[in-house]
């Protein structure tokens, strides 16, 4: 592991490419109803490896990757993380002209001539994957949806290919009329990827079969999905024998449909033979989704974090029922506060939480809880994929679940920047303001706020992420919070402290935009100001602190729905 010197770290935080603007304001004073919290961090008490589960993102509209703001955001996602960033998108096989719409995109990769012979056209899909390569990110290749000429006609579902009623009600989510042709499409597609991008490159990607086949994304039975999976992975492996394949990408196992489907799929892999070749079907990772349930209650937004975490916990429990699969990586290929990224706050006013600080504060709580649940269930959690990207040519801060709006990064993206600054070992934390995990699973955060921390230690450095979160988005007092890190090595006399913050006045272009009067056509000066305040900002200037008895303490006011990251480094 490389040593990070204090001068290097100071240069990093002042780098314009890393930090747009440097907050120098002192923390606001606590409101009268705020409380005092003490957080103890023991750097000598390991809790587990800090896996970079944050470095996964996804979106419906695959074609956005080739558009101006999409290309820019892909590069930003690459640049924020010291480890590979993976991108998952829908519609890689969907027929169409490549023009995206909300929850829709297309590549027209497959069609048939008048004799039913396949015609392959990789021009649009190459444009998407070329942008991934240019940005330095890696695809998580979702194999779907069904090309128009390959989609079976269903007697009980007479709808057009792209239905005007609902994207997922159209024939793009029908089963194939010929499973052998489906398997050959996947084989030819994978062979093309290997030829274009190289075997060593593609073998590092992940191939997932379909999306949420337990609901209306799949217009057939569970058994037909097993068959779809069998033919798909056989096609991938025929082109790339050591490819990483998996599924079933179900909805949350906290619901009956998701749980039953996940169990059935794992039973099929455990006991069945592949419909494609009679051999055992390969499975290199298990994927499912986890979603919260925000709503408007008593005139304000109320988040539903318990729902997302129960999905995760139940999914881990199901995997543990199959000894053969307990050690397989688990990919949460969508893990979010709710289900519809493309539904703006115009559609659902509760979705306005996505613009401000509630979204990153929620994600911080979920982030630690995922590590804790994986530890408890003894599973190998590989990713917490955020189904969020950007939407081209939409209003500023329209309330989509996105990371950026019109090229202006939103506060949630700064959470991922914080997470990327942590590495090494997770270590023990204890907070007097913590809501216990079992309480969150049962009831969410509905009584006292959750004021807690996640901490890591590396070589000559440590990081502590702290948050003040409540499910209810209502005014509340800041909490005077003291973070004490003990276990700093003997002989270290002082540490460099850097304190990043996401709150109403830091790392928050939304609050700046609101103060401007919410312009939908900002002037050049306004736009540049928004850009300058959109990145991760410091709460105060970097400072050296003396170490006493192997420990240092940082005291700060934590406003409700805020997140801090305190970095310590020493020579």
C-alpha cells in the first residue's frame, strides 16, 4: 500500500479537478433542540475489509452514455474512484433508432431478413461501449431486452413493441420466439466485444441476464426465465469461456415475488441442467435489487430506509440457505431509496429529496448498514449499485434520481466522492447517537436521528464518515458531535486533519441554485458559480492537530441530513 504524505494530500484537496471550490465557513451554531453526541473510533480494532461497493452505477437510457453530459459524467465517475467503476444499463439489445427517452433506449443490434436469418448491426452499441472505454469505466453487461424480430407473440398480450402504456408492458420484454437464436445472439454479441475490446479486457466485466424477471420486465414464467438464463450464459461462455456470468437481477427479496423467484433460480442452478446443453448452468455471482419506499406524510417527505435494508437482509438470508452459493459474490445491481429513477418530482413530489442533502445522508446510513448486514450474514457483498446517472435536455433540478443535472453535480455525487476517499480496513466505531441496526430494520429512523459513523484505517491515514439522518425531512437542530480517534501509532506527534462536509452550505449546488431564484436558464456567471459549488468542499481549512495519548478529537456541529468526512494523515 502506498504511503500518502501530508503534502500530497494537501495538493489533492486543492486540485481543481478534484475539488470545485473550497468551503471555509465555520459550522453553523446548533439550534436549541440539538443534542450532544460522542463518537469513539478505535483504529486498532478491525471490523472487516473496506470493499469499494460504492463504485457501481446504472441507468435505463444506455444511449445517454454517448451524449455530451453523459460522456462528461462517465469521466467524472472514473476520476472519483481509485478502483474500477462499473456501469450497468438496460436496453442493450432493444430494437430502435438509438434515440433515448425516459426509461427507454435502443441499439438495433439484431434484426432478421425476410427468410428469418439474423442480421447483426453493432454500430450503436459500439458507440456506447466505446464511450465506456474512453472514460476508463467497465461495463456490467446486462443481457436484454428482446429484439423486435426475436420477440415471441403472446396471445394474451397484444401490445406494440414499445408500448405507449408503459415501457415494460411492450413486447421488448417478451420471451424469445426461438431460444437457440437468443443464445446465438448472445454468443455473437460477446464474440464481437472480445474482438473489439480484447479478451483480457472483457473477462474483467460481468454479464448479467435480464432485469427484474419476477415482475413485468419479463412476460413469461419463472421456468422460462431459467431457460433464457441457460441459453444466455451458454452463449457468453461459448465466446469467452472464463466470462463472469450471473443473475437473476430480481426485485427486492423483502417482497414475496422477489424472494420466491430468487429461491427458485438458485434451486434451478443447484439441481437443474442447462436447457441449452444439458450441462450444469454456470453461476459466478448472484444479483438482486433493494429499494426503499419514500412518501409524503404529514406534509413532508418521509423516507423508507427500512424497506431497502430488509430487501438486502432477506436476500442474504436466502443465499445462505444454499451452502454451494454462500461464498459467491453478491451484486446489488440496483440499491436505491426507491424504484423509478426516471420519475421526477413533477410526477411524485416526494422525489424532490433527490436534489438536496437528504439523499446523501440516507445513502450514508444504508452504506454502513450494508457492510454490517454482510458481516452478520457472512456473505461476500461486491457492490451497492446506484441506479442513477443523468438525464439529457431536462430542466435543472427536476427531481430525477440522478447524479448530475445539466452538467451540475448534485450533492449525492459528493457522497460517492467521500466513499472513494476511504480505504483499507474498516474499524470499530461507537456513537451515543446511533440507532441500532435491528431498530432501523424494524422501524427505520422515525424516533431519534441516527448520528453515527463508518471508519477506515490505512497506511498512515484514517477516515471517519459521520452523518445526522432522520427518515422525516423536517427542520431540526444541529447536534454538537465530538469524534475521537484513538490508536494512532506511538511516536506520531501530530496529524493533518481535513474535514469535508455535505450540508445546506457545502458541496451543495442545489441550495446555491435555489438562492439564485431557481433559474431554468442561468446566465454564464450563474452557471460557473453552480459548477464551482457542485464539488466536494471542505468545512474548514486543513489543520494540524497534536496527538495526545494516541488520540485526537474533532468537535463539530452536525446539521440534520448532513454528512461529514474527517481525514487524518501522518508521517
